[in-house]
């Protein structure tokens, strides 16, 4: 009986320790940035240690949603590849004084998807800039992609998730959907996630300053992600 008890305790300890050492990678936009904590470090940032108080009250990496989530839940950070202002598709914000979109293929989620290290979990937090920029929505497409397809949101999201699945086999992928986005963005993300069997964490009631999570908002995001994953 004692041997069985010892074995049970050791097995339980082993499972617990394994869970605590799972690694997490972030593929995101400005909401997931902080100066000095991104790979590559040339990515544009929104958050840093001495911010304009009118812009944000977040002044420490420990206040970001992703740092709180990783630290408080016993995970290990693999890579945070987030880029402020980035879109999922190749179409960015409109050029000044023009009706045409800027080409964001250099910073898009699609372009950065292969640079996430070797994680156990991938958290994709995007779509916000596609919504704000009014990027073309396009049609749903799940095969035979052409480069031109990736300038529209729906085929770009499908391409992103399909390639994440193929590039990172046996890695759990979650899509985090911001609140306050255009309904066609929300519907598109949910539809593509269903197609690929990807969990979509639909966020709500995020406190923001200048359209970006405040300290309170960051904490809310971390809590909502934890609660979803614990279910």
C-alpha cells in the first residue's frame, strides 16, 4: 500500500511539474508588445517603461497580459513575436492622401508565423488592426492560395491557421479575439477557427486607454485567457 501511495504521489508530482514547464509563444500586435521583450527586437512597440500617461498607464512588462498569464500560471515564455500596428493580412492602413492600402506583408501575421520557436502553446492575438484599417475582407478560401489572396482578411486568417497547424504539429493553438471589432471581422475569425478546429477566446469588457488595454485591461485579458483554458 505504501509503495502504491508513493508511486501515486510521484506520478502526480511529475504531471504537475510537466504542466508548469509548458512553453508559450505569442503572435500578436501592439496589445502584446513591450520594449526590450520581443523577438526580433526590431519589431515596433506600443508599450515601454516610460510611456506618455495620456497613451497608457502600463509602464512595466509585469503588467502586460502575456507576462501575467505566463508567470501566474506556471508557464515558460518561448517567443513573443508581436509587432505594433501589424495586420493579419498583407493590407495595412491606407496611404496618406490615398485610397489604396499600405503593403504590410513585411510585418503581417502571415509573414511572422514561422518565427515562434518551439512552443507547446501558441496564442494568436490579432485582427484588431485589420478591423481598424478597414482591410479588405475577401471571400473564404481554404486551399490553392495565391499571394494576392493574402491581401484580404478571410483567406489570410485561413492561411495563417492552416500553416500554424502544419508548421507546429502537436502544438495547442488558441486565437484571441479582441472586443470592439467590426462584426465582419468577428464572424470571419469565428468561422475560420471552426473550420480548423481552433479554440477562439472571445474577449469582453477590456478597459482601454487610446484603444489599448490599460493595466486593468491587461489583467482582465490574462484572467479571461486563464479561465478559458482552465475550462
